[in-house]
C-alpha cells in the first residue's frame, strides 16, 4: 500500500497498525509532498497574506507574521493547542491517527515537509506512539487538541507509548538517536487541522461493530433454537418484497445458522402461530443496524482518503481557506451507528428475557431448582442496566454546537464525542451479548438429545469449553466475564 496514492479501506488501516511496513511512500507520493512544500515556501517569499502560512490562527487570522517568526509561530501553535484532558486513548487509536494523518498529508495539498511525514512513519515502525488524551476536541477545526498531542513528540515534547508503557518523549528520542524537528511554515497547522481523532474512533468502532453484528445473528439463532421458535420469518420470499440489503443479509444468515437442525424439526408441526418480535423480527432489526454500519463504513473510507486540513494549497498562486476539517460529515453517521449498535443490545436483552419466562419446555430462570437457586435471574438485570446505559449514550452529540475561537468557529460538530460514545456502546454490547449467549446455551441443555445445526453446535462447544452448564447457583459473574473474553478474542464462529 502506498501512502497518498492508493485508496485505503478501513481494513487496510488496521493491517498497517499490525505491520507498519505494509505501507510506504513511493516516488510519486514524495514528489507530491515536496511540490506542496515548495508552493508554501513561494507563498512565504511573496507579499501575499495567506491564512496559517504568514498569519495568526483563528480570530488572529488578520495578524501578519514575519518570515523570521515562522518557526516560533508553528511551535507556539502546537504547545498552545495541546490542552486535552482525560485518560489516554488506547494506543491503537493513536496509531490509526498517525496512519490516517500520513495518508492525508501525502496527497500533497498540505505543505507539510517530507521530513515530518517520514518521522511519523519511522515512529510507527519503531513503535513510538504518541500519548493522546481522550477529551478536548469539538471536532470543527478538526481535532485540534488531540492532534496537537499527536504532534508534540515530533518536537521532543509530550509522552509516547513504547510497548505497553508510557515514557517521556525526550528520553525515547535520545535512545533512538532521533532529533526533535523544527516545523516550517504551515506545517503546524497542516498537522493539527484534520479529523483523524474522529476517524480513528470510527475505524476502530467499525472493526468491533462488524464482528458484533455477525455474532448477534449467531446468538439470535441459538436463542431461537433454545426457545423453539420458527425459522419461517427468515424465508427469502418474505424479504424479497421488502428488499433492504441489511434485512436480506440477516435473513439469509439466520437460515444458514439454522440449517439441518434436528431441534427445529422436532417441533415443526407444533400449534404455535408466531414468535415475539425479538425472535421474529431479527432480520428487520439486525438488518437496520447493518444498514447503518454500511453507511458509516462508506463515510469513514471517504474521509480516510480525503484531505481535511486548512488551508489547502493548490499551487504557489492559489490556496483555499475552507472547511474540510469540519467533523459534521463523520459526526452524523457516528451518531447513527451508535443508535444502531445500541439497538442490537436492546433486542438481545428482550430475547434473554424470553428465555427466562419458563415457556415451551424451558424451566423458569433456566434452572430446574428455582427457589433455593436464583438461576439466571440476575444476569438479566446487568443486561438491562447496560441497555439503559446505552440508551443514555444515544443522544446525538452532533445535535449540539458551542461557538469557539471568539466566534470565528461558530458551529462545531462534536464528532469526537460521537466517536467516543460509539465505542462505549460497543463495549457495553459485548457484555449484553455475553448474557444472551450464556442463556441460549443453557436453554439448549433442556432440548437434548435434539441437536442444532453444525455451526451452532460448534459455538455451543466453544462456550462450554470455558463455562459449564449451571446446575446450582455459583459465581455467574465469572462465567459472564469468560464469555465476554471469548467474544473480545473473536473465538466464536460467526461466518460460513
């Protein structure tokens, strides 16, 4: 993969995270970068006043800066904007930010030098990753505060991850024989204008969401087996006359998960007419979430392959001060995806509840000795709590705007908050699905000796390798954590 030249997918970025050597700069990309930097130098040498190149920033855009003050201007920009607070984001988010920033800068419209871009690449290859705090971006001039923290190590400042430990940057640069850089005209602005913090949360969220969507389908099928529900709502003919792509895909997957099930055949001619919505409407609900995933994926990959700083330098004669840094284009789909992820948890909790009711041959609370034992009563409380927490996180951050920069930046996206909430909801979803999976497996115990489909039996065995059938009350919390770990490590088989 070639920075600045190839079109990256979000999967490509995740692969580069694992092995930074999978992406390089070639001659074409380097020529683009050098040409853009030369254009900035020509602007500096001219008498024209161009924002961010020979002026101050934000409300100080009408203050002219002399050529002699350029380096100090860029330095001051970085240190004054590095005001993020809160816990550091996970190291992988910082890596994604670096990769996305290198890719955008390498397109040759930002005026950032080859030396600066190559330093980021060296840091990625040496696993020297900037520490970036999670709060402080309003997502409008891009992610100014978090990107400033990402840039601090170029100047020998701030902190970096090496392995799983945090060190002062100066110490690590010295160990690696790397000198702090001095930024030239426009470089500071090119580095900290952009949406890479928002984008990193979108990309990481897409990775989690993609697996959890597939897992939710498999768990729903297992719950349906345990509940002895019907597979007829998943027939192709039904979904061809309301042909949403997400619904069609989920319906087809459900039929595959249920294929050749002895368990389903054992009650094929029972007198039940239809199942509750949480069983019957899996294609429509899970499918709607898949549609939201596809929308976010499309928007994130467009953003990934875009130039999002300001001003954009087209030539030595033309630069445009615009708004490509504004995060609204990502904030809205992130809020939509947050709601979509929360809904997967909402319907999962309803299926969990159905399995506890003691209907259709299942014992109440999924235990044969309730009274003395509480069985699975209380894990559903946890699920309900997480579902409600997710609902509170669904308020769209993009619905809000607070003017900043003395009114110069009078509409902001809050997309960074959208991205963080999206990943919080996905984290809660893991535990909600873990509860349903635990209940579904227990339910299947009461359907023996009937067998399910091969893939459901395979996943049942994976779960039982860590969590035994519940006979009498025990520390179920440990079981829930074990199942969540299996989910986080992607041990369940969710595709064919």
